[in-house]
C-alpha cells in the first residue's frame, strides 16, 4: 500500500519550523491581549447559511471556495472560510452585547478553509489570528486595530509592508455610487460573466485583474466622490488618528476586499516580497453584518492576519526570529541503575520548571551526547555506575565543554543557580 500524503493545498507544520509559526501567532496576539481583547474560540464549522448571508451569496468565497457538506443527520454545514461571521454569531448567541460594556473586543487564532487554487501563499487550509471589536461606531476603534496590527508586524521585525486604506461608504451613500458605477460598467465591452457581476456585485468588477478590463475602467466613477458627509468625516478622523500615531498608510480607492459585509473603513496589509499573494492581512468595518445574520444593529470593525503569509514575509525579509532552545538540560544515563536514578532527577527538574529532556532507548554515550547537542540544551547531566556509587552526577557545560561532579541532592539547586 502506498503511504498517505497531506491533501492538495495543505501542508504540515513540523519542528523546527513550527516554532516560528507559534512565535508569529504569539506576536500578533500580544498587542491585542495588551489592549483589552479577550480570547474567543468558536467551532471549525458552522451552519452554511451563516456564511452565505454574512460573507455574501455572490462572493467567490461562498460560491466557489466553501467546503460545504450535509451531515448524516441532515444539517447543512460548512468548514469556516473566515472568522468574523462566527465570532459575531457567538457574541450574539451569548448576549455579550447586552452586558453593557460595548464594544465587545475579542481575538482569535485558528484554522480556516477555502477551496482555492493552491499556489505559494495560497492554501486550502490556512491559519489566521484575528480581532473583532463589536458594537461601537468610533473612528478611534478603527485606528486602534490598524495600529495594533502594525505594532504586531513591527515587533516581528517586518518592514517591507504597506497599509492600503479605503472607505466603502455606508447604506446611505453606497447604493448611489453602486447605481452610478453600474451605469458606467453597462456601457463597456465585457464578457457574459462580468456582465452578470455588474448586476450582482459591481464593485468587484473594479478588482478584475485583466488588462483588457482595467483599460476600460479608466474614468470609472470613484466611491470617494460619492461618500456622504458622515462617511467622509469618519474617514478623515481615522486617517488623522493613524497619522498622529505615526502609522503610514496609502489611500487606495480601488481596495474592495473579497467579502461583502464591509462598510466604511477597509484596509489591507500588503507585503512587497510575496508576489501575487501579497495580502498578509486585511479587515475593516462591518456595520450591517449583525442585522444580516438576524441580530440588532451593532456597528463593528475587525481584521485577520494570515499566519502562513506572515511567515513567508519573514522569509522574504530574511528575518530569523530569536527563538530560545526549548530544552535547558539533557540527561544521559549510562546503564540500568543510572536510568532509574536520572529519570527521577529529570522528573524533579521538570516539576521545578527546568526544561529538561532525557536520552531514551539505552543509547551509548556518543549517540546520546549527539542528541544532547541537537536539543540545544545548555547543560548535560551524565551518570554511570561509578558516579552513582559516589552519589554524584557529572554536570557538563555544553558551551565550554567543562565538566564537574555534583552531589545528587544538589542538582536542582546547582542548575537553578547556573540557569539564572
Ligand atoms: P481575508 O482578507 O479574506 O479577510 O483574510 C485575511 C488574511 O488571511 C489574508 O490577508 C491572508 O493573509 C490570509 N488568507 C486568506 N486566504 C488565504 C489562503 N487561501 N491561504 C493563505 N492565507 C490566506 C478575512 O478573512 C476577514 N474575516 C477579516 C476581517 C476580520 N474583517 C473584519 N474582521
């Protein structure tokens, strides 16, 4: 029988690279934890209707990319393609918005699934860390989220990213723009599919990557010219707060995003070293989503950063994170009796919080010391029959190569002093 492989468009995270992924997740989460965001976890699948209504019936995500299935019990579910609809669903279900402290600020970290054409940076299973601030309309909240994402990327050492910023208007001004855009688009020379798109989701036509389409879009009405006074003032305030915080951004009137729930502020973090899959993160305001999924009016804003692409961005900039060796001490027993005694020492060290590993499988000294080296441990504890007879173990400094006997009872204390 042939062996199995990871499904197309997926990959396994293995040591030592997996340590970088963990560090990236932690680096993105750290500024959120430090800014009043509480951790939320929701199921990996939801009622398919939640995404259809939330993300939008006409989006690629819903029409082409969703892993939707029916259970034996007849439930129509889908693996989550994104986190925002689920987080809002959970907050509404638990009445978090009624506890009287809006906005409800939540962060999350997990796996998401989209049936996309796989390529570098685009996978069918990927990982996001995200944040949602639910139930407040305040430009400072939009600015806060963008500033925190910027802070997260900078804490990782990333420099070659840019922030693209736009406003998509609100339910007052966007329909007016939509109609004007449709008028303009209907007069162009476009294929069947794109003509259909004009009627369902005309803003997405602006996002068409084809040269033949882009050429015709010169002179298309711009949403920025149609924003109502309230949206204009809101966007101005967001921009001013970002500028005051020293966070550089670029106005991008063509930034549309691939999900339908956005209103007003939208933004994307793009990295210049990633080729076509350059968006390392994105988000925006979604003032109407709650009502779209059956809740009360709850203006909200959030983002999700892609962990996979952030790791690729680190590689593109040649950044190696400073990840300390996970093992401090490596114990090497020589013989049966030593195995029993040293295993006891290892357990004691671990209980005391010293990161310790052990040489298993009755290896000889040479093989065991090789593993001790590989583990990155600063100290090795070696013991044979003669050491035990004297009541000591040999403590070897793996950096200097120096070795000294330490009385068994004093091992913990000695290592604590040395490791600081
Ligand atoms: P999104 O732009 O669809 O937004 O995804 C956010 C990030 O997830 C992307 O910028 C990218 O880094 C990563 N990502 C998306 N698809 C893939 C893929 N197939 N392979 C690898 N990485 C991928 C959202 O998901 C919204 N829920 C963000 C949001 C939160 N808006 C408001 N709140």
